[in-house]
DNA sequence: TCCACGCTTGCTACCGGTAGCAAATATGGT
DNA sequence: ACCATATTTGCTACCGGTAGCAAGCGTGGA
């Protein structure tokens, strides 16, 4: 394969120095129209475009942003990734997608991103331990931003959906519909950065006189875990003691639960039991599910994150307001 | 923020030259255990790691691979992206995710990837015109690979699921179940690279004496388009003339169709009409859908692509065999 | 006519590595 | 002890740009 032409090649052809070539490609640089035309003609012939790698090395700016993701099971990731890539690209930033898993952990990924000199790292909904991000080796690495999750780490801003408001709105709706025996399905609790949804949920019901809120623990944030969790709960609980509304930490769990409630236990939703989720994934809207849920302000979150990355906004944790989406799975009437 | 240390900084601290520092970090380089230890001690102190940008510039290898995606509506993208990122990372390659859309087309993306000196570009299921990829400006750009789609472009290998075998297997199953009035729901046909699924489907039924195979055109590969397409078909067709099995070009279309068949027209699946899809997305397995479908050999496709990128396998178009997944939506018995 | 000034162009030094040659040092055989 | 050979280390040149200074050039005013 032919080697890519460099500014020097273009310069030779146009009969100018390589710096003049560079200037022709630098907006606002000092160059005559005549030289620019000569350069552009030669560049067009040779099919020249500046090497961004070399530019990055010299300017110490790569315009690359790493996005760390660890849960590809959740369909919610897709629309956020779409938005994130779209908006990053609109700002001339290039998204680097990093798959976090057992073999490729946060520290590994962050060190790697650092070596590649990325301008910023977005931890998109990944489950991390606070200590991990405070690893000494990460000193002086690229600035980090936590998206769609909490973060207690000083200096690492989190941009997420305001869980307190969200859960208040959701619960107010559930109470209004007459539900009084709430249960909560929670994802893995091993991480200190667990979402505040569970806490807000309990707080609401305690305030309204419901002391005991059963918890259905799920192994992961997936449909199958949601199915398992509700199956286990129903097998262990007598019909009389059963909850009448199940709030799930996200839609994936909720949809898994819904399937089991209906197809395995023959329960009617929402007559026998209501179900609500969080995220408003595409399938929540399908007639087969018709799930009440809460939509995160994706666009707002993404734009806020990018504004912080570009320094157009103060880098600090913010919680943005989402939107309640009421559907059939919680409408008793 | 403190500037990252360079090999020179480490060298000064360890009392050696910067080249010795580099050698300490180069596997198999000629260096004494003693020097390496000195260097590593200093490097540890300073928290030094080689700058991969500089390395890439010098070696003309970035170990970056661009992945072009244009349809984030399809849930099938997620598991493939997971696998792709996982396997790329396992080979020390970094995935760059590029969102292709109206504002950011193929040529733009390819030129950009070229400027960033990526080692390869993967067109993952994107809808492109042949002429686009033959744009003169793309001369000498990074090698391209088409994943999960056909490609007629010479020099651009496509790695996809063998549609002929897949459709043969699917149709054989449908015929065996007694279905004799097949219909096909096709995605947008504007592109010359349309999938071969439709052709194979017609071929099968013509061979088995079914001359007329109605076609249900969908505007895009999404659930809502699938819903629309089937809605339109049922409104236009009298009950007697109706098909008894609907094959959809992918699962997203199939699930949208299923929802409409059941909830809007009160049809029973598979008794009144059977439905089959393609891709085996997560929700195809849900009790609410229980969709018969065909699973693409994701792992095999991804590994083959990477082998070609790394030059471990000849760069040529291959079609790999997937797996038929029979579920309730086509089981009459 | 001459010089001051502004715009344009070319230059050196640099970003942080790699490649491969040459010098310095270590090892071994006789 | 001494030289041949192998290993280790340092060096120059380079990858393809950027930054900012200095020289070249053209123009206008005195």
C-alpha cells in the first residue's frame, strides 16, 4: 500500500516549504490566497490530509474521549451510546469504546487510555469501587466523568438522573393508583456506588406509613436476573403476604420480572400486581410489556458531560431531571 | 495538571540514557537485569508509562480500529459490539466507535479515521452505496472490512452469516410445520447491498411450488417499521388471502409485527399466523415473544474479521454458518 | 529615494517515541 | 594475559506535525 503523502510531499509539488502547506490547512493562518491555491491544488492531486497523530503529539491534545462500558446486556446502553457518539463527533471528538470486564478492569483501561493520551474518560454506568479510581497509578491521568451513575469520589464529577425526584414522582403515581404494598428489586449491592433509587424508594413509603418494604435482590442488571429474582420471591412468599407493586431498579429487570409474573405464575399485570422500571428502553413501549418507567434525560446528560469535558461548564456533580412515563403496567383503573 | 513524565525524566532519575529506559519497556530488548531494575524503580516512582501516540507516529501503527455503525435502533448491535470490543482488546487493539448518520457520512468518517491513522475500519452492518466506498479521496486509506452484511466491492472483504443456508434451514422448518402461504417483510431496498435473505426466501418457496410470495416493505429496520408494515398489509388484505407465516428480515421487525398481530388484530401466533425473524436478539427469547429466529455466528464472525485485520487469514469475503433457533412462534403442533 | 511597518514565508527546536549503527563493556577461549 | 566475540549502551536520524522567531518582500509615507 502506498504511503500517505506528507506536508513535505505537497510542498515539493507546489514549490513551497512544508510550513506553508501546513498554513494552508490551518484556519486563520497567515498565507496569501495565491499560495493557498497552489497548495490546495497539489494537496488535491496527492490526496493529502494532515496526520492527526503527529498533530496530537505536538499539541498534547488528541480530541479522543474514552467511553468505559461494562454492561452490554442492558439495552439502555444503546441509545445513550448513540447520543454520546453523535454529540462527541459534533464537537470534533472521537469516541473510544472500552469494554470493561474481568479480564480488562478499570485500572487497566484507564492506564491504557492514559497512554493513548485521551483528553477525557467517561465512565458510562460502570460498576467500580471508589478505591479503584483512587489507585496511585492513575495520578495525573485524563480527567474522568461518571455518566448515569453516582460518584462519591472528589474530583470525579458525576452526571446522572436525579433519583430522588424520579422515585418521588413514580411512587406518587403508584400511591395514587391505590398500591400500598410496595416491593423493590435491587441490582447487585456489592458496590458502594449503588444507585440511590432504593434508598429514595424506601424513604417515600416509610414517610407514607409503610414500614416494611420487601427487597428482591437480583444478581445482575439483566432480564434473566430479574426473572430469577421474582421467581424466587414468589416461591418463598404466600399469596396473602404478597406485594401489590414491584419497582425495579431498571427496565431490564422489570421486563424479566413481568415475563415470569405472567407466564410462570399466571398473574395479571396490573390487576394482581403492578410493575414499574427505570430507563424507558425501547421494549418498555411494546404492547407486550407496556411498562411504566422513568426516562433519563439522555440528551441533557450527554450535553452536560461534553460541556464539562470541553471546559464550558464547571466540572461538578449534577443531577438532572427526567420524565415519568406512565403506561399500562401500573394503571389499575 | 502535572505533565506526564517521559522516558527522559526516568532516564535522568535512573542515571541512564532514555534509550535504556525504552528498552526496559520493550519486551525482548537487549538490557541487563540490573539496568532494567534501576529503570523500573525510577519509572515506578514517577509513574511513567510509554506514550503510545509517539510510538504510533514512529511505527506507523496505531493499533486502533474504527467501527462504523449507523443503526443504533437495532438491539442486535449491542451483543456484537460487546464481542467485537472484547476480542479487539484481547489483541491489543482499541476500538474507535463512529456513529454514521446524515450529518456524518461514510466518506467523512473514513477520511477522519484515515487522518487518525487507524489500522483498519470495520463497517458494521452499515448501509452504504458501493460508489461511496470507491470515492477517489479514499485511495490509500485504511483497509476496510464489512461485518454482518454483503459487499460487492472488490478489495473490501465481507464477513457475514450465510443467508442462503440460513433461509433454507428456516424455511425447511416452516414447511415441515405445515405452513404454505409465506410472506416476507423486507427492510429498505434502496441500497444495492440489500441482504440476500429475501432472494433466498423466494427461491425456496418457488422451488416448492409457491409462486406468489407477498412482500411487506418496511421503512427501516426497527420495531415501529415492522409494526407499520404488518398493519398496512392486514388492512389491505382480506382474511382469506392472508399469509400463514411471516418471515421478517430481522428480529426488530418481527417483534414489532408480532405486537401488532396480537394486540391490534387479535390474531394468535402461531395458530393463525407464524412469525420468524433473524438475529436472535435478547427479547426473542422472552416468553412474551418466544420468536423463532436464526442466530448469526457472532463470535466466529468477529474472530474471522480480526484474523483478517491482523493478517492471520486471507482477506476475502466469507459466509459463516449460523444456527436455527426454533421457538413457539412457528410451532403449530 | 529611503526607511518603517506589516504581511508572508522559511527556519530552528521540539513533541516522545523507534530503528539501526557505533562505541563501550562484558564474557570466554587459549 | 590477551584477543575475539557477544552483549549492552548511547547515539544520530527520523516519524509528521506545532510554536514562535527571524528573514524576505511589498507597500506607503516622508
